C-alpha cells in the first residue's frame, strides 16, 4: 500500500488527500487547475469589459 | 544651533562637461533617453483607461512578494519549512504569490497580445517580456526542485529525461540539489530581475502603445484605418 | 518592423512610434504600485491562511525497502544485470546506451558522459563493500568481484527473470545458478532497511559535505515504488502529470502545452523512444515563436482578426475625432 506522510499544518481548507480530476477523452485536468484557468478567463473578460474610472483629462 | 544657508547658484565650473568623461557621456545618454519626467510621469495618454492595464503592475507587485517571501525562507535555510509552522506558512506565502504572479502575468500577456502592443518600435518590449515569462517558468521549476520533499524527488526524476535529451543535463543536473538551489535563489531571480527592469524602462521610454488606427496627435488615422499589425 | 513593409503598415508603425501629443489623463503610477502591492499581499496571506501548501514527505530508500522489499531486491538485481533504466541510460551517466536522437541529431550523446554513474558498482557493490561486516557477505562480494563480466551478467539476469516469475518474492525463487546475487541483494536490502543506504548513496564526491542526490534518486527512479507513488497522485507523464500538484492543490497550469504532447500519438507511439527530445525541440521552436511574435506575419495580425482592442479602447474610440484641416483633437 502506498502511503505518503504529509506534514500538513492547520489551514481552513485541507487540500491534501486524493485529488479530484475531470476527464474528457484523453484530456485530464485537476479541478484545482481548472478553477485557476477558468478564473483567469473570467478575470480577463471582466478586465476588458468593466468600465475604468475616468481620470481628469487634460 | 542650526544655520539655514540660503540656496545659491553653483559656480559655472560645476556644470561644465569634462571632456572624454565616460561618466558624463553615460549620464547625458540616459538623461536623453529617459529624463526624470518620462521615467516617473504623472500623466498617461487618455486611452490608458481599462482594467487590463493594471495587470502589469499586479505582476510586478506579485514578483516583489515572491522575492520577499523567498528571502524570508532563505533566512532559515531550505529545510526550515518542514519542521516549523511559521516556516510552513512562509512557504505557503511563497507558493501562492507565485501562483498569483503567473495568474497576473499571463493575463497581462493576453492583454498585450490583443492590443498588438509591439507596434511602433516596441518589439523589444515584447521580446523582453516573453523572455521574462520563459525565465519565470525556469525559476519556478527550480523552486519545485528544491522543496526537499516527494514533489522534488518526482519532478527531478521526470525532468531529467527531458533535460538530458538535448544534452543540457550533462551540465545542469536537476538531481543535484545544491546546484538547483543556487540557481533558484541567486542566478535565475537575478536574471529575471534584470529582464523586468529592462522591460519596465522600455515601457517608460516608448510610452504605452497607442490605439490601433490612431495617430500621435490623437486623431483617427484617415489614410489607413488599422495598420502596424498586419 | 518588417522585412517588406507595405506603405500603409510603415505609416501606421511610424505613427505608433511617434511620442504621443494627444489628450492626457492624470495617472498616479506610484500610488497604483502601492495599491497593487497591498492587494497582492492580502490575496497571498488570504490564500496561505485558507489553503496552506503541500508537503508530501520524501521517500527514503528505507521506506522503499520496508514497503516493497521484493521490488527493492528485483531492482538491485537489475542494476547488477544491467537491465534497469539507469544501467542502460547512456549519457550523461554512462556509455551503456546512446540516448535519444532525431535522425543524425543526437545532442544527448554529443554532450558526453559528464556525470559518471556506474549503477552496478555505485548502487550495489560499493555500498556492500563499505558496509560488509560478516564473513558471508564478504565471501559473496569476493565471489562476485572475481567472476568475469559475462558470468556476472548471466547470474544477475537469471535471478531477475526468476524473481519475475514469482512476483519478486525472493523466498519463492526456483532453485538455480545465481551465484552470489541473491546474497548480495539480500544484504543490500538489509542495509536499506536499517537506513544505512540512504546516506551511503549520497557520497557522490569524496568528503564530508554532500549536496548532490544523483545516485539515490537514480536508484529510486529505477524502482516501481517511486513511480507508483507518483501515479497515485496523477503525476505521471501520461496523466498530464507535469501540470499537476499533489492533493487538490493547483499545479503548474502554464506547462499545459509542454505536457500536452506527451498525451497524443505519435509521441506516445511511433516517436515514444525519442519523445523527450522531439517534444523539447518542438517547445523550443514554439517558445521562439512566442518571443519573436512581432516579426511573424499572420500571427502578429491575429489581434486584427479577433479585434478585442475595440472593446479595450472603446471609450477612447468614442471620443477620437477625425482629422479636419490642421486642428487639434477636441478634448
């Protein structure tokens, strides 16, 4: 049996333990990575859509 | 007892250029390329008004936090974080600031790509940024190698095949923790820092790229609608 | 900057290079940096408090010997037989293989053997010689060292094969002519189980201080133990492992394209033997393409084809005037 000893200190969410993965055909991605990538796309879209404060024009 | 000396103009010889002076030459060239008002301007062109523009400075800020948290880890050595809860927390700061660094940097890259920000003699700015991106990947990679845990063992074991195959592994041994630690803590961050400084100086020297189809006075370019990027 | 600029593109490029004389707005760069720094500090501390960071303890040779002694013995015998990955690796460790190549291009071989590792001796014979205390162990070593290379290979290969038929259980191996190999591998197992082998194998250079883990990592890498442990965490090559981290932590999403090629033919099939070199070369070319993007026609025109710039600069475009006579743009 394969056991890895982990020195995990207190944290609000414990991300240690078996990872969760999404599968589409040959594509396999961790939920964590998918969250990061999707967040990047959302933030990018928001960044170009949200209005920026108008400064004092000269 | 303090005496306030009123400011007086200096004698003329204090301003004379010395002939053949390397110092004077270097100072005059840098002043010409980047006078102080251009290095630290208080205004930007009116078109710099989108949230996409903050991702460069967010990347820079994240880089600073990466360096500070890394320096904190370096204070107590590479294995401190395994046995100290403070150390483990500092390691967490280092990991998450790196994740944020890449998060902001890639969004910055996407933005600059879609703005075709290399136009108007700004190709070198793009080149330096792209090289900095690749250098960041190398720096992060060596960071994973020096965690001194299972992750390091596995990553080193796998990566050695990729790096040995083009012959680089004969000189850059990912299984040698001492070598990788020195690259991670000194050589790569220093190189990356130089790239970042050059990148920033170029942005200040060239200015933020103007909108596609707009000339330097701010008019829509009537002669041709959208150029410089075809 | 192009090789054959069209007049329109050259004009637009000159316009973009000209220092801006149009409308300005107030923009506080230093304040922006300070705000960004505060925001990043908050995010970093927040994420660290919420999620901490992973620290899966490293595997020792002692762990391996305890968890899977059969795999340990089989690997040790394989080192003696020259059948393990390290034994036949080639440069930079030894000349027992040619390494990877693409046709006549063989940079692994050209770089030469600069990190000499002789697995049979470095991982097995030398540690046993250093630690041999009882007469039986010394005798086994003497028998090994006085045999010819062919005899050594035959003994070790036969033992490896015999182990393979009984699921690597040394206690069940059929009787045969294995020379001192069973005794040597059993003694090495004992060294590993007592924790002696871990520090012994790190002795890559003479002296007290050591920072180079080449030998123990190569030895560990020859086992199924390291690989199986990684596989359980989705870290293997064909599991998109390069992108992943242990547990549920985000990994290195920026390596998505590098690991992608390892998932598909022909890199997994016809080119599998040289996949590392081919993929490395491919990624070098693509990286160069990213760096030199401003000079690549077609690629550098994508921002025009997918005009997100119209969204980003929409506020400015709404106000930008057309040039009429010699007037300045109205603010």
